[in-house]
């Protein structure tokens, strides 16, 4: 295990950093000591174990490194995570949302099997085998209000999927964070046009786009939208 000086992130509670500003590395406190989820580096500092949070593997880490104005993390959030895959990003949210709950929806059975294995020691993750296009189908597994929806489904109709879930689950003034992958929507159209088209769909439905953050540096053809529900 490496020895590195770890310090608090200046803005996000329970997110940690090391190194100079231009080469910042992110970490979360490992909730399951000794266990890696995706081959990430484990670092021990003053008796605590941290997991390095890789922005090339996790778009939420990329978002944080791009300095959004919105502080969208807190330890007690109830979060609906659409496109949980095998659990890379959701495991870091689980390290952060220690008194909250994260419902992880994933429709690929193989990824779901890995997610179940990866979250077996993490009581704040509830894996749900379900299709994000049909939010009412997993309503029986969701037993709290939802403060935050995070969506990373790499599918056509990303804005529509986000809206149907937000209309169904998100509480008023809750946040919706969507990773938009232009290539999954239309590989021929320019990315910028697709981003604008997805934003318009959200705005037309009465949602306010608070921020649009380009994460091309870490994930090709992706932006992240931070959106508020307030109707
Ligand atoms: C880019 S990966 C997500 C990576 C993950 N967010 C992370 O950072 O660890 C997209 C995932 O969304 C899932 N997915 C795509 N469409 C879906 C749908 N309609 N419902 C549920 N999951 C879906 C895919 O199977 C895939 O695992």
C-alpha cells in the first residue's frame, strides 16, 4: 500500500485529494477496508484507508475535477443511480453517502451479478435488476424519497429516460445529474448539436439546467448536465 499525503477536498465533504492542483488525485474513504472494486489503488494515511477515484473510469470523478459550482454530494442522500454497471462509481458514492441509500438500477444481467458481489458488504447500496426506460417497474424496491438521480446509461433517448425517472421519483428541488454521451444518441450528428437537443428536451419539461460541464478530457463525447426539478 502506498504512503501519500491525503487532505480534505475544499468543497466536498468525504471526498479527499492529494497532489498539486494541476495533477489532483481524488479519493474516498474505503467503507470496506482492504477491498478493491475495479483495481483502484488503496492508500493508507494516518490510520485510514482511502480508494483512489479514477476520473477515466468514473464520470462523477471527472465532474468533480472539472469544478462544478453545485455541491451535489452529502452523506445522507437518497440517490437513484441509473446505469450502475458493475459498481465502479456507485462504490465511491457508497463511501461518501454513509448514512444514505443508493438504489442502483442496471439491466445487463452480467453487470448486475458483479454489482451484487461488489456491494455485498455495502449496506447502503440496493442493486435493482431493471430497465431505466420503465421506472414504474422498480417502484416496489424504492422505499424512500429520492434527493438525487444520477444517470449514465449510454443509450438513445437519454433525456427522456432521465425525465421519466425524475417525474416519477425525484422530490421537488431534487437534483438530476446526467452524463450525456452524444455517440449513443447519434454518431453522425455533431456532439454540440446533440447536447443542445437534450438540454431543450429537459427545459421544455420544466427542468432548469444549472450547469453543463464538458468532460471530454476524461470521457470522449460526454458532457454532464446538472439539472434541477422545481415544478
Ligand atoms: C457507461 S456504463 C455505466 C458505468 C457506471 N455508471 C460507472 O461509472 O460505474 C452504462 C451502463 O448502463 C446500462 N444501461 C444501459 N441502458 C440501460 C437501461 N435502459 N436500464 C438500465 N441500465 C442500462 C448498461 O448495461 C451499462 O452497464
